[in-house]
C-alpha cells in the first residue's frame, strides 16, 4: 500500500492566522508534540521574515529529531541563504521555495513577466540544492494560473534539483473535481514529474480545503500539507487531523496509509489551541468537544446498545479515553438517561424511572444541559423520605427597584392552599419569613449553612443548598436543589420544616437573639450575623449577610426580572 506523507505547517502558515504570535519556546513545544505525532515533515517557519523566526527555526532544527524540518523562502538569494543557515543543524533539512505563477500575482504583486519569474524559480531551486539534497518548490496561486505555464515552471525546477513540487490552492479557489483534474494533468503533461513527490497545500476560503486535499490524493498526490485544527491565513488551511483520519477511516476507498501516531491527535490539538489562543469550535470534526457526544434520544438509544451505530471513529484512536458520551438535555430519551444513571451507580424500578424521567425533563427545559451532579441531586430528591406535611407550589421572586418581594404558595395537608407575599432586604429573607408564617412556626438557623454549586460555579448547573435549623432544641437538616440559588435555599428550608412538622415536634416561639450563619461556598468560608426580635428574621438576615457576595452579582443581573419556579 502506498504511503502519503504529512507535512505540518502549523508553525509557519498556522502562525499567519490573524492575532496569533508564537514565541520560540511555544514553537518548540508544538514542534516536539508534532514529532511525537510522527508527522513526516514540520515547516518550522520563515527564517528570513524576522530574527525571532530565524532563531525559532534554528532552535527547532537543532533540538527536534525524527522528522524533516523545513523552512520557507522566497525565490531570492537572501531568503534561501537565511533559510539554510537556520536549518543547518537539522537531522533532515528541507528548503521550501515559492514564487507566484498566476498572471494576477506576476503583474500586480511581483511586477515582472513570466520569463523573469521562471528564471528566478529555476535559479533559486538550484541555489538551494547546493545547500541540501531536499528542496521543495511551490508555484503560488497555482489554481488560478495558466496550466501550461505551471507545467513549464515545474519542469524547470525539477531539472534544477527540486525533490518535491507542491501545488498550492493559495486562495481556496478550487473545487475538488477540478483540483483532482489539475493534479492528473500535471502527471500527464510534466515530462519529468516521476522524479519528484507531488504535494498539495489547500486553503479553506470556500470550506473545501480537506475535500480538495483528499481529491488530490485520489489523483496521485503523495504529500499533504496542512495545519492542526485547520488554522492559518484567512479562513485557514486543510485541517491535518481531518485529512489523516479520513485516510485512516476510509483506507478501503483511498488505498493509502500514513505513518502518523493518531493517538497523539487530541493532545496536539489542545496544545495548539492553548498556545495560539484559537479555541476549537465545538462541532469541529475529529477534535471538537461535540465530536463524540450524542444528544438526540434516537442516537442515544443506538449508542447505548453499540457505540458504532453512530460513531465511525474509535475515540481512543485520537487519544480520547472514551466515546459514546451521552449529553442529557430536553431532547434526550429514557434510554440515554437510564444508561447514565446506571453508570453513576443507580438502579431504578419502572416507577422510580417514570418519576425521575419526568423531573429530568422539567429540569432540562429550565436549564438546558443536565450534568452528572444534577442527576445525583434528582436521585437524592427521589429517594428522600416521603410524607411531606406541605409542598412548595409557587415561589416568585422580584428584585425590582432593589426591594426583594417574594410570593410563596404552599399546599398543606388535605390539599389546603395558603399564599402570602412579603418584602425584605434581600431575596432569601422574605422567602424564609413567608414560609415560617404560613407553616406557623419560629425557628433558627444553627451555625452551619452550606451552598454548593456543581460541577462548576461558572456554568449553569444546579446549586445544592443544605440548611440546618433548630426548633425548641431539636435539629433538622434540609436540602434543596435548583439552578437558582434562591429557589434552592427556599426548598432547603421547606425540606427542614417538613421534617420538623412530620416528626411530631410542636412549634414554639423563641426569645429574641443574635444568629450567626457560616457558609461554605466552593471552599470559601463566609460568615454573617444579625439580631432581631424575630429569630426567623434574624436568621434570614444573617444568612443574607453571609451570602451578600454570592448574591450581589445575580441580583444586579436579574434586577427587575421576576424569577418563577413551579414544582
């Protein structure tokens, strides 16, 4: 089986992405990762472009082994000489020379004629060949050039000593069928083409860089140039990871092989993204975060039974530990939810599954993606002790004009409904006061109050709140979960009061006192204190004193916007 050589130009063309500027240390780190990926050649930079790039190429040439190290040079003596000096320490150096072949470039950029350009190309390839035995030549903008002139130029540089001729679609103009025909025509019309390797270098201006590269391979090209993550000038270059995995996955169709260690692909992709500051789009083929994630219920049903039903690549082949990742949201079905719960260690009866699935759908409608921690919270609520004395039917919070107003509706024994509205100094205070008034009890918060946001405070996952209350010397613990911290805290108090009411402890008034609340919020210890003749009010105010830093941002962001939660 024939082999296709992979030349990575992330450090040269990739660095030409607007806004990207790599220093020598960063370029060396990427070069080492590319060597571990086992690409055949690394185009390390453009030595004549700046002293910094010269030093970076020289350092890579000196320190990276196991692959060809190439440098780019215009078809002028000083570029060729500088390129050689930078590459001199390399184990396997290659000088890559380019000059435009299209009339639009020759006339308006170079301001020369075809004969002058042809001689420059021939002479500089010959000059480079005196330095090293491996010389690549590119007729820039070849796909918009007169084909006959391209044939003539290629013959001249091959006679001058070129070992690789690269056909660049510099402005991403070609269409796959057209580009494949161009490669075939070169093989048929350049008399000495059998002495060199045909390479292609495609840009993505029309979104066809990978398709053009693969079409060229089918037509006889045996080297492909591109960048990790498809970065590069303007719309970027062919994404090497896509070309590589297409050739590997469809070896039956292309009939070629590559020497790349594909298990390094994901690591290199992440490194390039990190150092260039260019994030990988979520739906990017091969390396995007969604590439092996499944959201549709139909797809999840298939993947749960057999990963290959919807995944044509084994994620371990690119360095990921697993695929078949189930993304749970409103589109997910029972099969996907049940499979994920099983992975988390839960075995549910049909009745339990019915209830959890309904609660899951309600949560997914409210917050979008449902994380593992959310599922744990759902299961905690599902398996909590039953026999609630009352239920929280409505919690409506409005922070208009900076004055929190809360309406709470509770459903008590025998379906009795009570509802009231109060105002306070912060959202949780009226919520807690209202519930206390409706239930008919006074209570205090003891010194511990936990707020945990899972899995990350920056995302939209549920807040899990744990509250400890003391009523007449009896301690009760309540937990509440919701994407909204105020709703979660209210549910936590409701849970604690329910336990108090269902265990036969009679309500009693408490003396005026000072209440201290301590919160553990993602490792931060926050303390609040307050005094009041009403212990419930004191406890709520102490809680809000401690939560001030947590709630300040959410209150300002949601000012004048009511938050409504229905059970």
